[in-house]
């Protein structure tokens, strides 16, 4: 089931939350929740689509954070599991949510691709390191329209694979001439830009609530006053 194909029913008075799927009739657990809180005011929250986890989503012990929307605005649904054999327990935290994203070069995949392209030739590591740093700087300062999002990385709970648009790749290919590669190496590296997914990128996402922002701000102020 997709992470956004669900909703949450929350009882503010009792501080309890249950999660139910959107694409089927309410399960017995949800009906029991409604009966148990029939004298309470219940509110429904639906995910906005922004979410992350502290580990891969399939990791049973991962802490899950989903931005959700209720009648009074945005909140965060947080799911945790205390023990492996216990169900995930959800809670709703009413706070403004900000998604912080960071673009980075997928260095593991980048170096594997470079090694494949140049092998069995010599790897000019200093020039390649400088080139990789230039690509990462270019990615971090790129306009969102220069980057294409691909599928989520199943090995993490907070990253999405990405690549550059054709126009952005062309600018990087042109800049390749200024890194001191010999002609044969440069030709092999230029050929990599014929691959749609080169250079490989990752988009890392972090959902931050106002309490986390306040804590970070207080930590920064404390450090400045020492």
C-alpha cells in the first residue's frame, strides 16, 4: 500500500490515534476505535505525500514521520514501535512542518560508473575528486527544474534517486574540459553523458517540526554565547 493511501483518526481528548486504509472499508479495528471514542470529538488527518523514516520503510523498528492535514491545518503523524513484536503506535503532533531537502552526488554509484568507464586505464584520482566536487556543488545550487526525481531508494527512509535534465547535463559536459584529463580519459568521461542517469544524484528529505527548529535554534544560540 502506498504511504499516502491511508488516513488517521485522532482523538484529541484521549490522545490516541489509529491508522486506516483509504482504499477499502474501515477495518474492525477502526470501527472499534470509533465506538471506544463515541463520546469524543474525532478528527481525520490525511497525508500530504511528504514523509520520511529513520531507516528503510520495511524496517519494523523505523520511526515513520508523515506530514498530514486536518481541518485545522498541517500536523505530523509519527509512528514508532517499542518492541519488535508490538504494533506500530501512531500519534499526532500539531505543529507546522517543514520539509528540508538536500541534493547530493550519489558517490558510491558515481565512482562505480567511473571505474567501469575508465577500466583498465589509470584513474586520475585528484582530477576526478575535483570533478566530483564540482558536480556536487552544481547539484546543490541547481534550480529544481534542472533535476529529475526517480524512484525512492528502498535502502533508506529519506532519500530519492535523481538525475539532471538533458540541458543541465550538457552544461556539466562542457565544463569537463577544464579539469586536466588526458584526451582518452576525457573522451570516455564525455561518453558517460550519453547515459540519461549520469551523473547519479540523491535527494535527501527531512521533515522538521517547529519543536526541532526551536531546539536547533537554541543550540546555535548557546554555542554562540559560549
